[in-house]
C-alpha cells in the first residue's frame, strides 16, 4: 500500500535535508520507471505499423500515417483526465493504477497482429488504446514537481521526463529484436510470414505486446508498495480552465508543444518517413537513435533552465531546430537525385537533440513562472512564503497539465502533416516548411517573454 505523507515542506531547508530529499528521490525513481514504461507502450504501435504491410495487411501510405498519429492524439486527450485523476487517488496510488492500465494496449497489439483480416476500424481501436500510455506525463510530472524545491525542479522534471521519454527509443530498439523469434513458445502463437522484395522470413509480431506484460506487473507492484501520496493536493478541471485564461500558460504551451511535439511526432513518423523517402536504405537500425538523443538531452535542458534560464535555453533550442530543418531541405530527394540519406539522418538527429533540450527548458518554465508570480503577489499582500508556495505550486501544476495536453497534440499533427503533404503534393517539402515557420515563431516568443534582459518574466 502506498505511504501517505502528512507534512511536506520542500522549501524548508532543514526538512529537505533531514527527510524530504530521500523521499523525493525515491518517488522520482518510481515515477521515472512508470513513465518510461508508459512511453514504451505509447510508441510501440509505430514499430508495429511499419511491419503490417509486410505480413499481409492491405494499407495505403495515408492509412499508415493515420495509424501512427492516433496514439499521440488519444494520449493528448487522456492527459486531460490524468491531470486531475492523480490528485483524487493520490500520486503514488495513481502511479500503480495507471501502470496496470497498460495491460490493455499490450493485449490489443498482441491480438490484432495475428489477424490479417482485421478491419481497419479495429486497427484504429488498438492504436487508440496505445494512447493510454500518453496520459501519464500530465500526472507523473505534476506529481514529481511537488516533491522538489524550486531550485531543483528543472533537473528533477528533466530526469523524470527525459528517462521517461527514453521509452520511445527503447521500444524502437527492442521491438525489432523481440519479434524475431518465438520468445514464448506455443503460448505466444504462430509466426507471421514477413516478406518484402526478395526477403522472406518468419516474425512473431505479437511479441511486441506480450513482452511488456511481466514488466508492467513488476513496476505497478513497486509503485503500489513504495511510493508516497502527498497531502492535500487537489487539481480540478476548473483549475485547468482557469489557467487557460493566463497569457503565460499559452506562451509555455507554444514553446513546449513545438519541442515536445517535435520529439513525439518525429519519433512516431520517422520509420515511415525514411522508408518513403529513402526506400533503398535501411532506416530501422537508426530509428531509435533520434528519440534516444532527445530523451537523454532533456535533463540537460532542465539543468540549463535552472542555471541560465528557461527562456534563453528555449531560444537556443529553437534556433538549432530551425537550422536542422534547413539542412533537411538540402538532403531531401528531388526529381533528378535520390537525396542524401546520411545528411538527412544527421539533420534529423540535430532536430531531436534540440527538441530534447527545448523539452526540459520550456517545461520547467511553468512551475517557476507561477511561483515567481505568486511570490510577487505575496510580497505585495504581506502573505507568508508557505501561502505563496502553495498557491504558485498549484497554479504551476495546472499550467503544466494544460501545456502537457497541448504538446501531445503536436505528436498527432506532425505525422498527419507528413501524410497530408505526401498525399496532396507528392512531397514532404511543404510539411518541413510549416515546421520551420513554427520554430522561428517560437524562438521569438521565448526571447520576448522570457529571455531578453527586460523580459516581463525572465527565468
């Protein structure tokens, strides 16, 4: 059973050193493990979809891009629910329960891939169930933010989200290995015949779902036994609606959607994207690198936010993302050439790196901006630091929830934009053009509100 905490004062240095730090770090570890697993389940569908035509599923390119865009869309919607559910059940208890929910998409994937006559609506339903894994960020990160003092929030959330996001690359690295053999013997079902060109082999695509079942149960049990529930935290849909009236909420949404949406959307679409543009090159061996780079660089972005300011770090990240997009234009296949595969990979990895830094830098703006604002209000009203911290922490968590929801929509928009661009123009150039304009706008917003010397909230 999770452990209930009656008193929590992370800004009290004595409390933090004697008791708080140890508890905060334990819950950070458990939350990170659970979030990591949620991201694996969220993104495993993209690795399954790329293999479906080769085992006999009749799918168009537009249908494939639609299938990989559905989990991010549903994940965004699930975040609306998760953002308040954890405060009703308790943060630790919700860690355990939400991890158990992952058994549903794992079972759905294992079932549907063994039925090549499955209707397209069933594939969409399984894709939607994978979106369950996308809801966790809005609860896990908000819960984690309350455990740490303001001076350590950026790094803590960077670690939580960064190693959680690493689940994307773990899924893209391990799933091709797990489907290559009969891991579960007769219990795992019959193999499918995978064929592309002259290459024909047996695969067990159902292993992409089965392999996570024992891990889900172990992580859920650990969260249930060893995590903590913080006292008297309640976030409601009304709190989120209230924060949607704040200018800073929307500015942070824009910054986080651009960086996190890029990470998530590019990760989901990357295997299909490379396969369409460079069909003669094997991208499967490199698909996991970009998401891994983004995930590992996110804690660095959070650390930079703590040290030099989230606004300055976000500006630098968006400048690199724009530069990488310009490099992509140079590498794309044209009418008279097949493009430059290695340059394309390098530029995409640069975008992933910058997106990871931007994730950590922009997300930690939410709790800091509203804590600073609450501190200013407290000084004017003569309130105590504890009152200001409680109000600012709650407003920051609500703003983080709104930002998390909006950012996940970016994971839907990017694959859908790629699919629509290819369908309407036969090229991916318009899609990358849209992304370039967005990155430049986000860079200007970050500079104006949070980075310039006389910015209204330089932090």
